[in-house]
C-alpha cells in the first residue's frame, strides 16, 4: 500500500521483480490514482476494511502485506483485523507515531487562533496558507479531512496487538518518518526487526536492488502467500 499523495505505480519496480515469483496486488487507495474519492472522511480502519473487502472478493486467504508511510498505518490496522490472513507484515518508513513537540503544539494553537480571527475579519486569511505540511496544502475537501484524521490517529495501540513476523525497512536519514519511529515500532511489535536501506523516505525507489533483496529474503523465510503492496 502506497503513501499519501502517491498511487500503486510507485511499486512498479517491485511488481516487475516479484511478479515472476508471486501473485502481487498493488492498490490505488481511495482518493488516489484511479480510485475515486470516498463519500466521507475515511479513517485508517475504513481504509483497512475496504482492502479486506477486495481481498475477500478475490478469494485471497493468505498475504504478506507491505505498506509505505500512510499505507503503513493501514497495513498495521489490517494485520490486527484479520490476523489469520496476514502471514507477514512489511512496514517501510511507516507513519503512525508522533512525539510530543512543544514547538508543534504552539504552532497548532497559533494557527487555530488566527483561523478564528480570520472568521471574524481580524486576520488576513491568505496568510493562513503558509501553515501545514506539503501534503496538507496539496489536499482539499474530503481528502484534507482524511489527512487530518489520519495524522491524529496513533498506531501505538495497534502495534502492540500485531503478532505476525514484521519487517521494518527504513532509510537512515528519513526526514518524514524519522528513524526513531522504526525503533519505537520495533519495541511495540513483539516479533519484529529493523533493517536499514538507503537514507531517504522512499528506499524502494532510491535503493531498489537492496530493498528487493531484503524483501525477498524476508518473504522466502515465510511459507508462501500473496504479496499485497
């Protein structure tokens, strides 16, 4: 499952590599690629439910689930909703955990105050556009609401419930989902390990040969199953 702002095409290198050995499914999450925008702000659970509906429709009963960034949140949720189906879980630069930051907290409070002042005509609304991440600025309507809901959702409780073999693949200098998230997930997920691959947020693109080798060794250690990305 791809990250926010991407689509299934981001996995093309992996699909070409693993497609000769396994049945691979790359999904356009709702609101991305060729999939339609949901009729309401989806939660992480809603996304996981939709993917389970697809897998049931395809009569797939055993999978290795791979999630990147935003897709990692969904992958974790899916693994605890249907543990009998998920034989393995691969989280690549997965989102889902946040540290408390006084600076970030203050920025949010300032933004909310200025947004209120804007509504009553005491602040220039155009100046609010400088707030928010690049993903937030690029989103609109229901997709903005989905992004806000997702960023407020913590996967720590979900991670503690995961019992399938879990591989955490991370870039050493990832500035979007920092390395501390990998180590925290490693502590929360009982049967997990961390493997470094490249430096950035997209190791499967920046170091595809290494990423594929790591992923291939992990899948080989499991006893078969589909590969859902």
